[in-house]
């Protein structure tokens, strides 16, 4: 197992190896879902509850599904954004393949974990930007492909996420969202339809490594001028 740099003060972490997304990827993740240390009040400033604070640092099944889909996805000419990247597994897969990928998250610790996970996997620096769906993010720009996983666990997220995606989409864009059958998915799809995106989905029943999974890969498309 590779060595790791010390974790952020106040946190316990672990190393885990992810299989089934091309070559194995080593991730430093939080030890569990109760890791919370915020003496400077960053959580309150970012509007993140104490319960939600550790979620960025957990390897989620939907993130593994998205990463597996990126192993063979066509990258040529695509400027790609990962939304709410957390540990950025899908971004690491795309970066290793030479894709033009920008990882984004609103969590203050996500960038530090990304730097360490790049180091653990002997990968060069990767683009990262803060992406807060409820605020302007002028540094982000526009993208041809926008991806994300398990993003719709709060009632207000369909509206915020759909608007954020639309602000950062090129005229012709593809959006891929992996969702574990959460109740807010239908509302999100309706809002994307109002914004002019067509929608299809396919059922996903297994993780890349073969373990059972229950969810869907949702695909939203908007075409450019004819």
C-alpha cells in the first residue's frame, strides 16, 4: 500500500483501492461518516450541515458507476466538468486517460483530498474549481460534457443543479448523471426539460467490479444550432 501524507488536522482517513475502472485507483477517503472538524466555521459559511459535511470524503457506489462509464467514453474535443466531485474518482479516470477534465465541489476540503489522490496515483496536477450551485462561479466557464453522481439527495437540489448546469453548458452539451433512484430525480428531469434538454435513461444493476447496484444513468442532451 502506498504511503500517504498526513490527513487534515482533526480527521481520520483510510486508503482504499478501487477496482473495475481501468487500472486500479488508490483513494484516500474519510474513515467513516462521522468525521467532522470545523473550528473555523467553514461549514456554516458554505451552508453545509454537520451531518452532510463528511459526505464528500466517502466513496459512494454511484461514483463508481460513473467512473466505470468514463473508462471508454469518447473524449476527443470534449471539455468536461464533474459536478459535486467529492473524491473525484470519475475525474481521476478521465485525467489518467488524458481528458480535458475540471473537477468541482463546494466542500472546502475536496481540493486537498484531490491533490493527495493525484499524488497517490502518480498523476500530474488536474484542474479544480469551486462549484457552488447557488452562487455565481465565474472561473468555471462552459463545458461540452457535464457529469455527476448521486447529487439529488435534498429537495432543493433539482432547481439549483439544473440552473447551475444550464449556466455552464455550451450550446450543444451532453449531461450524464448517475442516480441511485432517489425521489428528486423526476423533478430534476422535469426542470431540465423546461430548459430545453431531452432526456433518456438506462437501468444500472451492477458496479464496475460486479457488486449489485440499483439505479440509473440519466442522459440529457441539448443540440446546437441546426
